[in-house]
């Protein structure tokens, strides 16, 4: 007797279903292992090996997950659409959230400092604009530095607002958020030095404080975002 030919199903086809979401796949087991290593598979997720057509808890495939699963309602096997692969969720690495919080604080600090510079410099700019600068040989330079101080403060205000946007991008693990952090690190150090030179004659302590804070920000985010376990969150 001759056996009838059968259609063979590829054995290396896996699916993953997140709680309350659609399944993703099919993918190879190596891809599934990579998702697990990146923290994208939680104990509440389910996995399925396609030839078996049976959903199982992820902890059965990865015993290192000690947390008991929470039942997912309204998801019967066979009801899934074909997905395109899960995206990285925000904050699986706590250091990502720490950097986002630092961004938030730095943005608020920059906005407050810039507003202080504008409020501090505008009266001098108005006074010198209506005063005969010829009576004082230094008045022209002071007027120029005051105007420059206002311009720098306005730029700083805009960058402070952008830093708040960057904090959101970082918390969501967007690639541009990580890149923007390195750019912000360089900007804040350079801007702090310019502020100290321009405004040093008016408020030296404030300028020194800005330099210290900017250097601390630049060093911290550059080191943390360069760590392999953190940088992979933005891939």
C-alpha cells in the first residue's frame, strides 16, 4: 500500500500573543528567543508552535519567568490575524525612565533659567535704549551684551521646550529620543559656557550653577545611554 502524500508544515514557525493584543508571527524560534531576551515577552504573554495549534503560557517555554500568568479573556485559539512583530514597549529597563526624568528636570530647569534671564535683561535693554550711551564709554558694550543675553535666553527657552519633548521620546524608547539626548548634552555644555560669559557680570553664581548642572546632565546621559543594556532598548 502506498501512503498518500501529506503537506508538511514548516516546524520553525512560532506565534506570540500579548495580553489584550493581537498575535505576532509567524517567526522563527531564534526570533522568539530574541524577543524574550529583550524583555518583550512577559509572563502574561502566550506562545504557540504552529504545528500544534495550541496556545501555551510563555512561562512554559521560558521557565525563568516565575510570575504566574493572568488569564486573558476573549482570545480563543485560531482567532488571530497575522501580525508584523511586536514593538518595544516603554520603560522595560528602569534606566530609560531615569534618563527621561532627568530630561524632564533639565528641560524645566532650562525654561526657568531662560525666563529669569529674559526678565533680568529686558529692563536693562530698555533703559540703555533710551539713555545717551555716549556719557559712559562702557554703556555700549553693556547694551550689546544685554541684547545678546536676551537672544541666548530665547534660544535656551526653545531648547528647554524641546528637552521636554525629548523626555517623552526617551520614555517611549524612540530612537530619535536617544540621539537627541547626545545632541542636547553638547548643546547644554556649550550654551552654559556662553551664558556664563555673557551674563557673568550680572549674575555670576547663576552662570556657574548652569555650567555645573549642564556638565552633570551631559556626563550622566552620555554614560547611561551608551550602556549596552540601555542602548538596545532603542533599537
